[in-house]
C-alpha cells in the first residue's frame, strides 16, 4: 500500500469504531498493522533522502547506512560525535563495558571509533586546560587539521607612511616578510591502570581521563607557548632588573614602552613571581600600583593591563605582551587511544595532540627577568 492508501484506510477504520456492531479487536489489529507499515515507509523515505543528500555533499554515507530504518534513531551525520550515544558508547568501549543497541550503532565501525573524542568531552578538556593555563585561551588558535603557513612581518624597509609635498607621490612601500610553516609538534600523555585495580565504568573513566589529559597535556602545550614567546621575542625586549630581586615603577613603565603593536596587553607570571615582586611595586608616593581584581581568571591589574597567573612561566620571570600576536595551529585535536600490555597486565590510555605556534611580531612581547645575585 502507498502512504495515501494507508491514510485513507485509517480514516475509514476511524469511522467504523463508533458503530455498535464494530469488531473492535479486528479494527485494532488492522490499525496497528497500518501504522507499522506507514512508519516503515516514512523511515525508508527519510533514509533515502539522507543518502541522496550525503552523496551530493560528498560526506560519509557509511555512517547513515548503519542506522536502522527508524525515524527516532536517525541523526544528522555531522552531529555523530556530538551525540550522547557516541559519548557514552565511546567511554563504555574504552572501559570494556557492554554497549546497548543504540550505542553500538554509533561505535560499530573503526571509521567512527578512531580515537576522535566526543564533542562535549573535547570542550570539557579544553575548558579545563584554559582554566589551568589562561595563555592557551588568549592566543590566536586555528584548528586547521593540516600544515599551516603564516607570514611574519619583520619590518618596513622603505616607503612607510610619511609627510609628502602636494602632488608628490610617496615612496613605494617595501616590506620584509618571513614565511613560517606550522606543521606541529607531538604532545602526548599516557596513563596505565593495572588489572589488579579493577576496571572503571565508562562514566568514571571519562572523568579520570579528562582530568589527567587536561592537566598534563595542557601543561605541555602552555609550556611550549611560553617557550616560543621567549624564543621569538626581540633581543631588545628581553630585560633584567637593575637591582637584585626588586623592580620599580619606573622600570615597569619602561617595559611597557618597549611594546609595539601590542593591543590587548596581558601580564603573565606564576604565583611565586606575582607575590614576591609584582604586588609590592609602588609609585613615587609609596602607593602600591597593583590593583587586585575580583574578575575570574584575573589576579589584578598593572598599569591597566590584566595580570594572569600562568604556571608555565618560570620563577622570577614575567611576560608582558599581546597574546593575540601568538598564532597557534592545532594540526590534530586531542584524541584518546587505548592499548593493553599483557606482559605487565595493565590497560594503557593515551592522550595525543599535534600543535605548534609562533609569535608573529617580535616586539609585541617583553620578557623580564629578576636579577637574583
């Protein structure tokens, strides 16, 4: 029967129900059969449309082909990794638990289950990382998934903006550029859980791995960003305090004066440096210039710029600069893989990411070091 014939017959049966002579059991059976047939036809039509759309958009039809012909279970392909079913199935599979029927459809092929994190889990990891290491949330980050090339504007060799006489053309601008390829560096962290400790369920395993990966890979990524800033900062912008273990208001002003193209300046330091030096700087009248802040993630302000605690900055050192001038390329977003060592009887869970960054203007940061002796 066609959909139109089914709907027509259902209307006829509805009119028969009110009749005193109606065989209600027979009518009920026929109605149920018709509804089941109609649902089946609707599901087939919906699946057919999804497959046509998938073919037109050159996406991954193999994901759709796994779904049963039931409307309530059909999800858009592009949202597979964002579904609760994929998330619960992902961590149940890692934990060795039995998946239910719905979860199995989302995790049934290696194409789906290749270490790609569920969307919400990835968001949680990066949220934790940025909370622990604010510099990672401040830089310009691209998730290209491939090698990325950027241009560094080193200098204007000639033809910069200048006053010219009326009718006289300005000199042609000559810029000095350098091409830098951000192909990525490997960042990884693995944890081992012995058989003797027993298996966690999927939910507990997710919480455990999110905490471990956020803390350790986040620390490695932040340390790399800080190291790259220090390496790329111009030699003229690397300064040491004149006095031992003391910096002054005048000296601090001089550091800010060195910055070029540093819109959105931020001061980065660890807890030791913050409370050993920065909070005690005073102006000419002896008043502290550090202003504490109640803003989340900001310890205070120096000369109008927020001070953020970044544990990846070394003791006795602080950075001042424009974090947006640091361009990072996430070649491979954080993923989780599983292995087993049957000789040592441990389950191995590994987090991995590929990332690289570069400071695009060598004078948009200042690196200041306290003299210790």
